[in-house]
């Protein structure tokens, strides 16, 4: 039994290290220590819903759903396609995004503000025109509002379906209010502060949304061409199928992602629950001693 328990613990540690390195990058351990151990006040107290949502493995599903949903705004997608380098360095982009979320959610207030200031400086430099000649600017509060609403809706939706402890109604509204704190700092004007306002904001953007060739290309890259080793592709396929199954119906048609009700309801969501539980199990293992995995 001791041998079996040791083997399981070793597997859990290896999975946790691999997942963490993918999401957090080579600076992950140092960033984790800085984020969680730095003294000083935080934007959000330990009891705030944003900490429960952003600290749960359901974020893996929510993040993919958010990327697919955000791609439907042609101006936002044009900016991403031209300036983010997501196909050339997808892991780098993921790591920068996950670090930003971690710093603003859990980090010291000064670090959170510095992270926001850095992102705003990048946004100010990102501008151009779409293939149809429409101008875009990443610092445009209207575009930032869409990105924020799609992200907030996706993270909350995934947490309520796959999170270890779904929020009650009041806490869901409080989560939306928490995310508004970060959105305002980033330049969003009057972000939604409860679920009703969030639904209204999402509906208000619907006339602007469409799937451009860039959006469909991004979806194909995310869903079918991830830069992953063969062994990681089956679980990733479950993850992407789960994210697609949780998109709103109006978002799936333009991206040419048809719904298969029986398969999704009977198989995909069950598999998604199992995979999220496995990710949570692996990533809540005690971190290895400093330097234990150096050189791998």
C-alpha cells in the first residue's frame, strides 16, 4: 500500500508540475511566491468570490470559452491576430494572461496596479485597421468592455458548472462586481456589477459580432492545432470539447461549431467534469521543494 500511495503521490506531483509550468511558465515558482507571500493589502480579501473562481481548475474551461467568444468581435480579433503573436507563442500568451489574473486577484495591491499599468501601456500601442478598413485601438474602452464581459461570463459560467464549490446567487453577483474593479483599472467604462447587468452588456454587443476568417482561423488553431505532445492531446480535446459545449448557441453557428445534443449532454460534459477534477487534484498537490525540478 505504501508503494502504491507513493506512486500515486509521484504521479500527482508530476502532473501538477507539468500543468503549472505550462500555465505559469519558467518564472512561475518565483511569481507564485511573490504573488502570495508579498506583504501589504490586496485588492480582494480572502473571502471574495473572485478568489474562489480564479483559483479553481474550472478556469481551464472558462479560459478557452472566453477566447472563442472574444474572437467574435471583428475589431478585437483583428488586434489579437495582428499584435498578440498567439500562433507563434501561444504558451507565452497564456502565461502572461494567467500571471496577470493571479497578480490582480491574489497579489499585493501595488503589484496589481503595476500589472494593470503595464497592460494599459501595451494597449495604447496596439492600433491598426481590419481587412475591411475599420480602425481599431486596443485601448478603446468599448473594445475593452467586450473582452471583459466575455471573460467574466465565461469564467463564471465554467465555475458554476465545473467548479468545486459553485457560488450562490449573491456570490455570483459579487463576483461580477469584483471583476469590475479590475476592468475599471484597465479602462473599461461602467463595467457590469451583477449578472443582470452582465447579460445586458453581452446582449448589447450582439449586433457587432461576427465570425471573420481570422476568428475561424483562431478557433481552428485553439481546437485542432495546439502545440502539444501527442500524450497531452486527448485530455486537451476533452477540454476544448467542454468549452465548445458551454458556448452560447448564438456564438457557435458563426464559428461553425455545430451542436450535437446527445453526445454533448451524455458524454462531453461528464468527461469535462472528470478532467477538471483531475486537474484540480494534480494542481492542489503540495508544491515540490525549491529546485527539485530544476533542469527538467
